[in-house]
C-alpha cells in the first residue's frame, strides 16, 4: 500500500510541476513553404505595393508644393505624408532581403529627427544622404519637421519654402529618396526575391521563417513597444522623453501611426491577407498545428487575447502622444505593460514552440 | 538502522573537529557592513584624487565622441589627457571648473604603478605614447573624415544598427581603444599594482605609524589607510553611495565600475561584485586592526577578481564581434572588437596574485593585438572567426572560466 501511495504522490508532483510548461511537439511537419507563400504573396508584397503607391502620391504632392508653395498645397502634401506614413507602418517589420541590405527602416523612420542637422545640411547644399549619420535627418520624421516644424504658422512655413530654395531642394531630395528606396524593395520582391524567400523553407537560423520571425519580434519589441510607447514614457530613462514621440512636429497623429503598427503586428501574427479578404498560414496556425499549450491554454489564443488587451488600453490614449506623456504618462505605462506581456509570450513561449532561436541582442553591449 | 546513524554522526563530528586546524591562526577581524571607517567620530575614508581622474576620463571620452558639427581639436583632447598645455603650462580643457582647478592628470597615473613601472619607465612612456597617438588620430583622421563612408583601408563612418560608428582605416574606434585601455592602464594598474602593493602600503614607516594610529599631517587617516582607500577609489570613486557601492554597481562610471557590474549580471559570475567589495572592506578593517597578513590576503583576492573581469570582458567582446561578423555590415563587429582591443590591451596591467607579474606579458598582449589586426591588410576588415576564437581560448586558458561562460 505504501509503495503505491508514494508512486502516486511522485506522479502527482510530476504532473503538477509540468502542467505550466509549454509542451513542444517535436514532430514538425508543418508546411513552412505554404506559410512563406502566404506571407510573401498575401501580406508582404501587397503591403509594399500599397506603400509604393502612397509614396508615389507623396512625391507628386511634393513636386506640386515645391514648384508652388501655398498653404493649400502644403495641406495636400501633409495629407499625402500621413497616408504614406501609415502605409509604412504596415511594412516596417519586414526588414529582410533588400530592405535588410539597404537598412531601409534606418533611412525611413528614425526619430526623434535632428532639426538642427536638417537645417544645416539643407542650407549647406551639399550632403550625402547615404551616410548613416544622416539617418536622423531624412525619412518621414524629417519630412514631419519640414512640413510642420520649420516655422510656427502655416503661412510662415510656406513663406520659408518660397524664399529658401535650398529648403525645397532638401525636401525634394529626401522625398525622392523614400520613393527610390520603396521602389527598389518592391522591385526586388517582384523580380526574384519572392522565390528565394519561399524556397528557403528550412528551419536553420538563416531560413526565411527563422529570419522573418526574428525580424517580427525585433520590430515588435524595439520599434513598436519601445520606440512608440516605452521610450517617450520614460521606461528606459530617468525621466519621460515626450519629445521622442513619433510625428513630434505634427503631434496629433502619433496614435494613428501606433494603431496602424499594432494592427499590422496582429494581422501578421494571424496571417491575415493585406487586402482584408481572408486569412492564411502564419504564426497562429503554426502554433495551433503544433498544439502549443501554455498553462493549459492555446498559446495562440493567449497571444491574441493579449493583443486585444493592448488595443483596448491604447484606445484610451490621446491622439497626441506628446500631450499624453506630459499630462498623464500613466496611461502610456499601462499600454507599455500590456505590450510587454506579449513580448514574453512570443519571445519565450512562441520561439520555443517553433524551435526558433532569438538572433538579436537588445541590450546595450557597451 | 541505528548503527549507520551512529557512524554518520561520528564521521560528521570528526570532520568538524578537524576542519579548524587547516586555517591560519588569524584572530578574527570583523568588517563593517558598509565601507565606513571613522576615527574620533569622523570618517577616515578619502579618495578624491581617484574621483577626479575618473571624472576627467569621462570628459575625455565625451570629447572623443564624434559630433555632427563641433569636434574637439587634437590639442584640446591631449590637454584633457595631460591636464597641461603642450609646453607643460597650466591648461583648463575641461567643462568642469573643479577639474580645471585640479593639478591631477590622467597621464601622470597611466602606466605608473610602483610594482610594474617604477623601474620600467621606458615601457611606461611607450604606453602613454599609445594613448596620445590614439587621441591624436581621433582628431586628425577620424573627426576629419567623419562625413564619408568607411571602407577597407579608408577611415569614416559606418552604421551599427541605429547607431553610427566612426572608425579608422582598420575598422578600429579610437574612443573605445582609449576608454577600455584606460581601465587597465589607469584604474587596474593603480589599484592592483600600486595601492594594494606592499611596496606602497608598507612604504617607509607606514606600518609603525599605522600600528600607533598616527595620522598623516593635517588628516584624519593613517597613510596606510589612505593608500588602501585610493585603490578603492579607482573602482568606486564615483559611486552614488561610496560606502555601499554595490547598490548601483555598473551604473557609476564608464570604466572599471561599469564592467564589474556587467560581469556581475552574467549568471556565470554572479557574486563577483560582492567578493571584490568584501575583500576591500575586510582588508581595510584589517589595516585598522593591524592585521597585515589578512590585509594582503584580501589584496590577493582583489587582484584575482579584477584581473578576471578584464579577461572576461576581453573574451566577451571578441566573441560578440565574431558573432557579428558580416562582410556587408561590419559596423557592429567593429564596435565589439574595438572594445575587445581595449580590454586585451588592459590585460598587461592585470596581476597574478602571489607573483610580481601580470597574467600576460607585454609581449603576449602585443601578440594578441597583432593576431587580431593581422589577418589581412586592413585589420578588422579582414579578421577571421578562427583568429577570434584562438585569442579567446588563449585568454580564458589562464583563468578559471571558459570562453562559453564569458561570451554569454
């Protein structure tokens, strides 16, 4: 009798101890190629096509404005800037292939932008926008400054562009650069890289799945969670840094940009088609295929629930993140906390389930 | 059942009875919980000169960083290193008035320990010349060429993630060379080979004066107490609370303190910060109690642990650099390997306890650096993973840790 009891006790302990562990299904016969195909054809390429079309509109509005600076043309240009900026949020996470080689995100959306440097480079007339040191003087944040920060009233901004040709030239150059980059990346995807990407369907560290999952995680952690919320909210510094919000000069669109980015992250996780018609293989279906259970629940469900939580909390934020940080930073911190919870679920549990190793170090190695 | 218990009991008793005989018969000195020592109600702890030099080091590192527009001249940078003008006159290169008023300098204590360099001024002057060459080159080569892309054989800027690094033609960041080499040549050398040395602690009649509690002229401390504190100051001189430095270890400077913190946060080495601090505390208490063997035993501990920190970080950065090697994106590797270079340079100033020697001779250190830079014509542009592994293994072999442990 005693023996049976102790065996029972031991197995009870063993069961209790393993209940919360994420069970890994070693038999991974998941169709990675199908997932890569869904990513490439239904999410990434349509995303870049959309981004290109918006940037083309932006470039046109820019030409109209620089050839005839008026308040009306400035308004049109601003609208085009915002539309392109929103469409950028949907592709920023795909820093792979040509985007990786170009360092696309670095030249497209580094903020806070460096207004002093912009003014200096513009007035000097000579600059090399390829230099990494100019990344904080180009891209969408630099356009934000040029369109919204170069003077206090719209009339004065327009006046500057009317009188300072160098400023118009700079505006034109950085806009064209965005357009050129966008075209290069889309062209690469459509003329070769798509096939390379899809056929690299193994599970090594350099396989498409492993690389893109890491890119996604890096984007979520560093650019969405930290860049848009954590850093301005002072999570990584002694004080809040309200001037480090995205779209600091326009100010009242930070939330729009954040929402687009968060939704893009959710959609990618679920394999939702860019055009909204349907859903295909992605991380959610992969996790479900592996029957990944964490703490007794489907991991994919936990992650999606947590995304919903983040969306709910962030919906209470002001459109103007600068104001939000200044007046009630706590709301930013609540949002950060909800975003952070998914970092744990994804970076630890999901990565482990998919047998993917994290390939980036986020700590400051200095 | 009962017999085996009795035997166990007996064996345990035997064990505890015997173990005491192996220890030296040192009367127990109790260290205070914090680094607090007083005489007549006033503190006897003082290390302002060390704090000053760490702060000078911070200003120098700041000025060595590349700005978009306003970069320091070679002359100004060298003045910050020397705290005097080129012809030996009074200089005021710092932004802090206190530092400008000071007569201390980084240069005068670089490669200047009693044990290693009092009879080796030729090597000392070569080392000081290395620092001045790096500082000069930062201004005359890197600052000047900051607005072009770096390539193999061409100095300039290069991306490292969202940061920008400024490298020489061989891919080295001079500011990292200066910063990480100072950890060895200034902080470690002064602490391990000067102020913890019996040649300094027991100089002249320090022992007798200390035994009698005779304080130095106009001060509240004995000379021996003060020398020990000066070693302490090179690790904790800018700590938020100098009496309890481990509360903020790693955050208090850009030099030795920072890297004690970094190594401490590696699970493989957790506890090292406490080991070092406790040895400092106990050694200082031993001085007050006149227990000089105990004092020197603590000095040995500090020498071993601080030397290990330098070696661990050298391997860490070599391995990080190896992981980052990417011919299309060398910036991250250059940054890691430049830090690695500085920590390798610092190996020269480590101290093997119980000896008069460093863990690696100057020749050995020079050999490592030549290997690091010698895989091709363009230094770090050509370095191979095999070379990085070879150097890492050679360093780790002299210590108790593995490359894998240091690299994590």
